[in-house]
C-alpha cells in the first residue's frame, strides 16, 4: 500500500508522465518511432527500434550485481473482458543482462526531480553516458539501487547474457504442470523438469519435444546450461519419504526446509553478511534464511508452478489488478549466469498494479497496465538465489483494443504495444 501511494504521489507531482519506451536497441538513450523492428531513427550501431518493458531493472544477489534491460520482440496480443476485468495474452521478450556493481546493478540517473517529463534534469552515473544528462524513469525500492533510466544504459562490453522468453500473462492465474512429455532433469536423475532447451538450438526454451519439432529444432533434450533440477533444496535422507523437499511458505512462494541456508541482510536481501554491521541500510540486520523454491515443484508428475493473478471490473475505467506471467528461460552463453540463476528453468512475475481503459460510455480503444507495487515480484530460475526480486515502477505497457458488445460489457482482443498515452 505504501509503495502504491508513493507512486501515485510521484505521478501527481510530475504530471503523471509515462515512460517513453520506444528506443533503439543499440543505445536506449535514443528515442525512435518505428517499433517494432524499424530502422528509422536507429539503424547501424543503433540497432532496431523496439518497445522496451520499462526502466532498467537491477537484479542483484550476494555475489554479483546485474542490470536487466528488456524489450518486446514483435507484437503482444490477447483478450480483455471489460465486465470482469480479465486479461490474458502472449508475447515474446528479449532480456539482456549486464554485469554491474553490487550496490545497484544498473547505472543511475541522479538529481532529476521530475521523472518521465521529457526534460533531462538528471545526470547519469556510470554506464556509457556517465556524466551526461538524463530523464529519470523509475526509483528502486532498494535504496542502494537508486533511480534508473533508459537514458543511462550499461556499457555494452559488460553484457553477460541475452535470452528470449515466450511469455504467457494474465490476471486470472497461470499454471505449468509436470507431465509425461516434460523433459527429464539431467541434473536430478529420475525427476521431470518443466523447462529445457531444444537440441538443435539451445536459445529456444521448451516444455516438450513437440515445441522443438514445430520450430524445426530437434527435441527438448539439450544439455546446455546448468544441469537442470526442479530446485536446489537438500533432501535429508535421514527422513526418507517425508515429502518436504520444497514446501509452501504462503502467497504461492516456497522454501527449502532442510536447506541450503543463505545469510543475508533482511532489507537489502541481495547483500551478504556475517553480522548486523555488514547491513548499512537503516534498521537492517543480518539474518539466515533457507533457500527459496517454487512451491509444489519437486520434479514429480503432477507438480506445478503457478503465477497468482487478480482481476476486477473497472470503475471509471481503472481497476487494481495483479498480472502474473510464466515462462521458461533458456540457458545463456554465460556459465556463471546459468549456474547462479538455475537456467534453463522457470521464471515467474506477479505484478500488482492498475489496469486502465479509455472506454467511457463506449467500448475501449486502448488498454494499459502500470505496475505500482514495489514489493517482491520476480522469481528467476530454480536455484532460488534470485527469488523475490523487486520491481521498479513505471513499466507501463499500452495496447490497442478491438471490441464487440457494448459498455460496460465489451469483449475485446488487443494487440500492441502502442505508445503510452502520457509519454513525452
């Protein structure tokens, strides 16, 4: 609730501007207008013009800092039911991971009082535009991570991984279930894993041989990446058959009750520690915590991973909602990145926010979703190190709708992304 109020107050203070998320892939500080895939305004070393999925996102753990920058590959599409607020869709996202400092994995944009207003009132710290002007996009809930901006991209030489995700998203809940056609876990004999990659192309994530066959890429048996397991939990053989490898800890999350154990700061969870003095944030302390996992996913038939959603009908065109996303992440070219995260493996987002449509007395022509909660939102990979990562606000996405019926019960399909309506 506090994070939501903070975002609303910040939005009112700066005129409720949206991030201008149409940028060049080779330099995200360069705006363009030819997405998706256009060369106008980009081209050459500037790459193509694409729709970016909000500000750069720090994803830091105890041994390394990482900066994630994501854009949509081509179109996203789906359905929207105005009467219930239900949203469902699919799309493809490309994420580039860059090595960065442990205290904030991304370059920062400092001293900009009015984010997303189109005026470069701040200054980039680190990255390719260190010392140059920037327009802030969003503030991290982790104080050390500061404010990030597409105007302040990381050094391209620090890239450690590029991955492509086929996303399924919705606010009514999603589930992936282990079946007989699921790939074998090459790191856990006798177990089944939800995700692997295709034998003919390790960049293609898969859940069965059928997906690889459709892509002409062999079978779902590639051994690239970290030898895959359902989780990194320790199973105490002194209590055989106890069934407590990964147990639910509430809210769809899971924990390894028999270990391994990680020691880290309670507030800045990415910072390793031995004592409270190692945790500099106000009121922070050093704690020990069992490794996290996807609840109910131990590699047995019928096990599943779910993303929780929440849909509600709009009032005056807006509704609080939770959008869940599930995907299989393929391995990257970085063995360290694969080992630390647990890739190939499942990834999950659960983003609280506001959906808004412009229907008024008619069916809507536009639908948007703005994540507002800055609480734990990302669970990346089966190792459990990068679970409960926090989301920087401002990752608004807008799509165009085509509807049948009449207000307030329009049944719509959508396609996009399109320009955020309040972007400078």
